[in-house]
C-alpha cells in the first residue's frame, strides 16, 4: 500500500483558506509562506511479510509553498510555487543499524550533487478548480528527479465534493472517486483504469499468468472546516497463479504536513498565467505531470558475448536436466532483449554444433525484433544441414509467451518459400496455427497477418493442392481452433480415410463445449454408430468421447450405452471403462449418465460384464483448494491384443482456467498379419504403421513416425535397439511477465517473472515376434525454474526482492502386452519420480555508487515419488504408499 500523505493545508483566520469558501478544491492565502515537512517511503516484501522485515528506503525533506498568482476573475485559478529543501535519505527499517547502506554518507553523496541541485529547484503548479492544469519545471532535469517532483505535485490535486471523475496525475489518466464527509475527504484512485504508456507483456494463458491487486486511497483530514492533514495508501501486490509462493508486495507512503507559516511574497500581477511565469523565470517550461520512463542503466555489466561464454557450459546437452541450465537460459534471455541484431548474429555464427540448439531456443524466446531478424538471417530453410536448428526455432515460436504479428508474418513468408525438408514445411504450418490462436486470444484476430493465416489454413482444407497436405492443415487447425473450421472438420471426420478421419475427430476434442452444438453431435453420432460408413475403432471412440464430454443429451447417452455389447470385444471394454471414468471422476456429464443408468435396458449385468484389456482412467497428480493437476490414460487394443492407441494427458487447472500441459499419443495399426491374427471390422486393409503425436503446453507438435509400411517395419524390427525416439527436446520459456509500474510517489517499480524448463519427451515401441510381446514406453523429464525480480528504483537507490523456485521431475509410463493367448496379459505402470523442490529468496538495498545490503533465505523439501493408478482397482495405491505432500513441497505444476 502506498501511503500518500498529501497535505495541502489551509489555516484558520489569516493563515488559511476556508473549505466552505471553496467548493471545488483547496486554496492558499495571499502573501503567506507555508513551511511543510514531506517524506516518501517504500516497503518491499514477499506478500505476507511484516513491514519491519521489508527492504526499502525513505526520502524526507522540507517543502516551502507560496501562492504566486491568482486569477482576478476567479479564486479557483491560481499559480503556486513548491520548493524542496533539506533532503535526507534513510532506511525504512530502523533495525538495520550498522548495516545501513546510508550510514556515514551525506545526502549529496547518496543522491549525487547534480541530482540534489535539480531536486531543490522550485517547481510551479497551475491549479484550476483544485486540479493541476500545468506542471512547470526546468528543462533537461534527470527523469528520476522530475518524477519525484511529480509525485509531490500530484498531492496538491483534490476536490471537496463527492463524485467520480477522471484526473491526470503522475499515475496517468485515472478514474478517481471522492467521498466527502464531515471530518474528511477520501479519494480512491482506480489504478487499473490508469492510462499511461509503459512497456510490458504477460503470458496469455491464465494458468501461467500473474494475478495482481492495486489499490490507492487518499484521506484528507478536516478539522473545524479546514484541511489539516492528508494521508494516502497505494498497494501493489502480485502472485504467480501457477505457484503462489512466488509473490510480492510494494507499499509506498507519502506524508506532507504543515509546520509553520510566515509572511510571504506579494502576488505577481497579471491576467494571464503565461506572462506571470515568463516574468518569474523564462527557463521554466511546461512538462507532463504524468510520470516518465526511467532509463535503464547497467554499470559494469558484461557484454552479450561475455555473458554467453560464462553460461555456455551449463547449456551443453549433458547438463540440460539440471535446474542451473534453465536458470542460465532465463538470465540470458533477459540480456538478449537489450541486445542488437549484430551482436546476436555474431554469437550464433561463432557457436559450435552441440550447444547451438540451446542458443537458438534462447534467441527465439527473447521475442524482440532484433532477435527475430538475427535468427532469420542465420537459418537457411533451403538447406538440410540445419534441420534440428530449424525445428527448435519453430517450436520456440509455437511456445512464444507473447507473439506479435511480425513473427506470424515471418513464418507466412517462409511457408511460401522452398524447403529442404518437407517435415520442416509441415512444422511451419502447424506453428502458424499455434500463433493464430495466441494472437486471437490477445484480441488480435483482425490483424492482417492473422486473417491471411486463417485463409491459408481453411483454404488448404477446402481445396488442398496435394492430398498429403490435408493432415498438415488439420494439425494447424488443431492449434488454431478456428470456429469457422468446424464444418470442414465434420466433413473430414465423417467422409475421410482412417487417419484423416481420426485426426479430424481429435481436433474437435480440443474445442470448447460452446462450439460442440447439436449439429456437431449429430454428425459424431453418425460416425460412432456407423450410420453411413464403417469407421475404425479409433475414430468411433474419439467421436464418442466428444459427445460424452460436451453436454450430451439423454438420447446421446442412452444410444451409446445400448451399443455396448454389440461392439468389437476391446471396444466394448473401452467404452465401459470410459463411462465408469466419467462417473468416478464426477465429470460434468456424469449426472446425465446416471439418469440413463436408471433404465434397466441400459444398465444390466450382460452389458457391464464385458471382458477385455482396453481401459480409460483419470486421476489427480496434485489437488488443492487453489489448483489441481490431473492425468488421464486411455488404451485401446485390437482384438488380437496389439496396441491401437495409447493416450496420456496431463492438465493443470487454476480456478476456471486450464492448460493442456502435455499429451502423448502412440498409435499402431495393421500389425495383425505378423501374428496371423484377424483384423477387426473396418481395419482389414490398413497399412502397417506406428507413430507418436504430442501436445505440449497447448501446442500440437508435428507427429513422429516409428515405421510406415511392412518393409519399414521389418527393417526396424531387425535393427531395433530399443532406444527411444525424441518427440520434443529443448529449453522452453513458459512463464513470461514484465511490468513497469509508476508509483504515485514518483518512484519506479518493475516486475519481472519468468518460468522456463528443459524438457525431453521421448517414446518407444518394441515388438517381439519370438516372445509374442509388445512394449510401449513414454518418458517425460523436466527441469523447471521460476524466477521473480521486483525492484523499486529512484535512480540513486534501489530496493529489490528476488525469488526463485526450482525442481527436477519425471513421469514415465510403460505398457507391456503378451498376446500369446487370449485374454492377453497386460501390465501398465506410471511412475512419478522423486523430485527435489528448492525455494530461494534474496532481499537487497543498493546505492547507485555500489554499496548494498543483502539478505538471503533458502528452503528445500522433497516431493516423494509415486506410482500413479491407471484404473479403478488401484486408484488408492498412490496415497496409500506415499502420503500427500505439504503444499510447500509440491505446489502446482503439471509435473
């Protein structure tokens, strides 16, 4: 809270102006010099800390105020002079003692001689009806000093009657509400309405975003019909939605109090204020009262090349699983954001092959025009020698926290060119879809580049130039989630070939429930019940999932339940476990399902006793009143026991916001001939295929193929090493929040919150004819670091709060099937590895001359490993073996 003690004093009799005589604002008496004391102080701490534990500083002074001119035609038009003298700087924490950074230093050394002289030069305020019409000071004064003057000047602005209006002061153009009472006037400023130009950005998804609260209350105390004191408070508090222990609070206070009055100068004659000011000093100039941006300075900071060399070893491939690699990645991004194109390009060209992918991740994540120009100049999409770098660049674009139109325009331009790799061409289009969605979420749907990209995606589906491009455009639409693409999805879902039909149906799964209309469900019902053509099991089960998870009607549910028993064996079991999962997890459609199950025709032993190994299950990774992390696994087998599809999902929920943290899908088909088994209905002519597809943080990635075709399968089987295939590997900037805050006192606050991770998602599928066994494995490994840096700067002294939380975690799923007999044996296992959790906090005060005070705290805990249940029978296993961890040890996180 910023306590703004704003004292604009009017004394009784000859020393002050009566409130009763001025209904619009305060007024000074003629020929009086008002001697006041003034102080502004700031406190900075981590959200729930006590003020005495905060870091911060206090700037105090004496202030002389005189009335120079009053309009002869109206008392509410006046010019006053305000002069700051006897400046002092000290700690707000009196317990600092010998550790005080100000001990033994005079004000001139702390502030700087030139700064002190500028601060003590008089300023002029032209007040009209109690509001500051113009603010006058001298040219070329340091911005930090001018802002301190603005902070004081803004205290002289008020009105004596109740009402809501807009005022222009140091905070910008803000909505304010006055509440006039007998002994006081309260001024409430709605800080979220203030219009002021400041740099900043935030992550679009609220799960990864920052919640903040800002308040400003000013109280004018009135005694015997006169204003005798003014106090105000402004609070800036924030917390990271994803991890609420990353939090902070800024409290700033100002006090202005009348001590004495003396005889003052006579009024300057004149009818126009401009002539009066010119007569006083022609060097006065009108400047905005709105706070100006304080330039960033960094004395003794390393160059970009020096910084890179200092962290380069930590970003080598063998070190990426460590948290320090992510910390270095985040710090280097901050440096890249101030670098020029030439500096960045020079480092890219000089780097060696093994570390270059990590450097590309960092440069792309910087998201500045200079960084984008440098990386586009460096990469050659017509060359096949840098495929890995091109892919890392594109995925970093897809994960961009705050992409702009220029990035989308650059990818559109690249897509129109030629490529050495068709995989890269497909990835460009898929990422274009991701950028379209993010820009639309940020109210950029009407941007020229977004409109062009939407036409490209939809046009590619309406009239694809090449048949093989259909999958590419469907994947792009899976990222973009354009409402106007739903009719095209329905067409491909119902009439397309197996893989196309399945993909189109899974795209519909990602749309919000409001878009799954009765017309959409009508088509999906036709697919599930095969009213027009025979569909593969994967397509039918995906269609059923969309229906049952999006407000199904009574008849939708009843018809699906009645179909159980008439389906292929494994599909019967899959649909049964799917319905049970809806009931056990209390999903939104569970009430409708329970209604239908009251009918004996739908709910009977014959229908619900079908055997099989296919299953679906949803459970919690973490759960608290504030947030929840869930996982779900569904596995569908063919009648011969060969995997058709496994789908592992992780979601993070905070309030009403959600984030699809990850999805790893392994699909296989056409393998029955290897064991002389009979394919299921509708799957007799499928080519041999196995592959993996992934969604990571709401972004669909390009699928990976294990093998395609019988000859490729046999080749892979004979030469298989069992090594996993990487789906995505790299460094990702996940949380990205930057905010410049203009405090009422004139001080500048800055908030930087970043979260990054090193991630490696890999998968493998092994197939043994000798042992008649198949095994699939999906492994997720991440190192996560979240940093927060909050500062309050006056240009000559700075207070700061730095926080960091980090962990290294893993999640592994293994499924083994022995199909030498039926029913075949299935073993499924999903383990969450033991994970350390570390929290660091640093508070500091630092003078521009270099002297500083630092306080550090560290906290460590261990989140126990756990085997997560994959079906209802062992749903209590995790908590029974490993008790729930305290929130401080495992707060939030999809990992």
